[in-house]
């Protein structure tokens, strides 16, 4: 999984500096999430990994054609959880000064 090791870090993508790339990441996520919709079932928010705020987000193949499409995951989650996680991620970026293009790692807990 991208971001899980020193050989495959994620890289911060600052929206103000790269608005189109963040939009492309989110667009790819929305397209995949649309495939999960079940008629008559209320849907919460769609979340993704790697984050839309990373160069390795779902839109990566548009910028690096050799990158495999689908090297990301999506899942519907409660909106409050999605907002809370996004806020925590943004606070971590700021607190630890993770700047545009900086590599970082995410430990995925079982």
C-alpha cells in the first residue's frame, strides 16, 4: 500500500499550490464511490486512501501514466468520522510542518 514504507512514501499535496491535482484526486474517488451506491440505501460520505491531499491520490495515473490505476481504496463512512479524520490529518500536516512535496508515512493498523 502506498505510504506504508520508506520505499513507497506518500507526498503532501497542498491544495492552494495544486488545486487541479486535488480536484482530479477527488474526481477519481467520486467515480469509484459511485460504483458502491446501492438503490434505496442512504449513503454517507466517501473516504479514500491514499488521501486526496497526497501526490499518490486516486488521480495519480493522469499525472504519471505508468502508475497503475486503482492503487487506492474507497469506502463509505459516516460524515462526522470523515470530517474528524480530515481535520486531524490537516492538523498533523500543520503541527509537524509537512510541506508541499514532503514525503511521509502512514502506519496502517489491523
